[in-house]
């Protein structure tokens, strides 16, 4: 930081907590997923003030697999979906993903590891991973399983434990 200051705000309790603890001012009672704003105002010795407001959202929700569709890929040069691709499966999640989520080793499609994985880089495709797989039959509906770590933009990871079913989906036939 050149010619400026760095401010770090810390407190004992969570932003989500609204109880007061001895020696602390308490949390803010912000609900998970609710947008709120935080304003920082600085005033110099001459009385000049400057305020900056940032909009924030606390996100503790883990992403889940919503659907899979054969035949849809993502063209990174145009940042658009392409259809009728016999070697592609689109996996859609419940929310936008972190840009580094989705390596081929994080999935199996029909029991095989994809050769490539691309996270959509532009809305409305930021919630999808596009997998390149071996050529699929026109009526293919392969089982798609998340086997690795898929994170949303806040860093929450999809739960791939054996006790949940949010990591497996049967692909819909997008090739017909």
C-alpha cells in the first residue's frame, strides 16, 4: 500500500452471532446469504473525510450438483456454450464456482475420468463445469460423480462424503 493505511477489523465473535460476550461488543447478527454493507470513514487532522462503502455477503453454503447434460461444451475464446458436442458433459451446480474449481480428476463420467474440465467464466455459466469425455452415444445418460474438491467463490467445498447424495447425478440426454 503506497501512501495509505491498511485497516484490519477483528473481534472475538462471528459476524453471524448477535450475542454479546464479556469483553466484546458482540457480533452483527448477519444471516448467511444476506447482503449487507460496511462503511469505513477516515478523517484527517484538517477535518477532511472520505468514506468507502463495500457490499458484502456472508456465504457459508456449500455448493451442490444440480444437473448434468450431455452434448454441451464451453468455448473459452467466445465465452459461450456450444451444443451438439458428442464429447462433452455440462455439470451445473447450485451457485457460482471459484475459477480454480473443476480439474478433470475431480469427476468421473460413466466410470472414466474426463480429459479436460473448464469452469464457465461468464454469467450465466459461472455455476457450471464443462467436461471433455470420450465420444458419447446419441442417447447416452452417463452417471456423473464429483470425486474431488469443488469450491464456490467463497471457498465452501461441495460435500463428497458417503453420507450425502449431492455429488452424483445422471446426465440428461442433450444430444438426442
